[in-house]
């Protein structure tokens, strides 16, 4: 078990929240808000509420993963990766579970305002997002343990996040919202792909049948490449088919940043070599979301 000295309760909760993962929640909202501006329906307060709600759901998901992976035996001392506060003994499991409920409750509270603004569709979006945050690793059929984690991330941190952000501002869904959603969804999935590729061996031992475990290392590497390719193609489709501003092609400037993590994913020999690739992929998501959103809003 990992032993940490002189770590305060605040530091422990920040560690559990995993701030570096929050780009997965922020980038789709930025892109969705940029698309709302492009369509002339930008509304600042609903956009801000969507941003806050998305961050709460991301943190709640992180707390849930920390707790449920530990109690299910998915997190052991053999695991390679960032510290999990429950497995490391920094916070008691019951405390982390209560934190999960508190944060997801805050997300629902923000959702009340968004329902007031945008109506019943947000009820279903909000409730399903919160439920899947728990059922990703919890419940009788945890999604991540049955190879559905990648689908969850693509749908909820891509399609749902972008389209939901647009809907609370515009009250409708234009066709191109799904292009932007797919772009952010595949990039966020790429983060998970790196994480699961790193953990193939330990997940196999723990009985955690992630998609990476099912596909094997080679198949998972191919999946990572495909996720990046979809993100590259999406702005081109938006520009050519939906008349997005040419400035949206600035999102493709992240391509050089993808070289380093791509080399690590394709050529790693030790799982620890993939640790930097996680941060590098998350940085791609953040920059891509900002460039795409800005290109849509101001292009």
C-alpha cells in the first residue's frame, strides 16, 4: 500500500478529484458553446451552468472509479498509474463514497436550473449522465468491467456533452452538433484507451474485461489511431459540409502534439512508458476543444 506523509484532507480530495482529467469535461462544453455562438444562440448563463455541471459529473465519476475499483479488487498494489486515494489508504472507502454522492448531488442541483431553462430533455440527459457516472464502475453491471467504458466516454463526454451544451442555449439540435460531439468524444476516448492499454495486464488478473483486454494490445493501439483520425476529419467535414468557418481548421494544429503520445502508444515496452502519454493526450483534448470552439465562435 502507498504511504503518503503530511497530506492534508484538502490535498487528499484534490488528489481524488484528479484535476488533470477535467479537460475531458471542459473541452466538449467549450466546443458546444462555440457551436452555439456560430448558430447565433449563445447564452452565457446556461453555458456556464453546463460547464459547472460537467465538471461535477467528471469529479463524481472519478470518485466513483476510485471507490468501486477498490472494493471490486480492480485496484491493487500491482497497478501502474496515478495514485488512487482509496487503494492507497489516504481516504476511507466510505468517505470517498459519500464524496461521490455529494458531488453528483451538486451536479443534479445545477441540472435543476438547466431544466428550468431548457425543459424535460435535460432531465433525461442529466439523470442518465449521473447514473452512468456511478454505473461506469459500480452497480450490478459495471460498464468498464464489461468492455463498454469506451462507449460510455464517447457518448457522454462527446455526443451528450456537446449536444447538451448546445441545447441548453439553442433549445434544438442542429445536424453539425453531432460532428463536433464525435470529435470530442473520440479524443476523450483516446485518453481512456491509453489508460486501459497501460492496465491490460493488471485488469486481466482482476477480471476487469475492458475493451483493451478484449482487443489485446495490438487492437487497442489501432483503436487509439482511429480515435485521433476521427478528430482530424471532423473539422474538415464541418467546414466542407456545414460551412463552418475556415478558422475551425485551426483545431488540426494539435496534430504535431499527437506525435509524441502516438509513438509511446505504438512502441512502449513497459506500461510505465504510457504514463506521460496520458497527460499528452489530455492536453490535445484541451487545446483541440479551445481551438474548435474559438474557431466556431469567432471565425
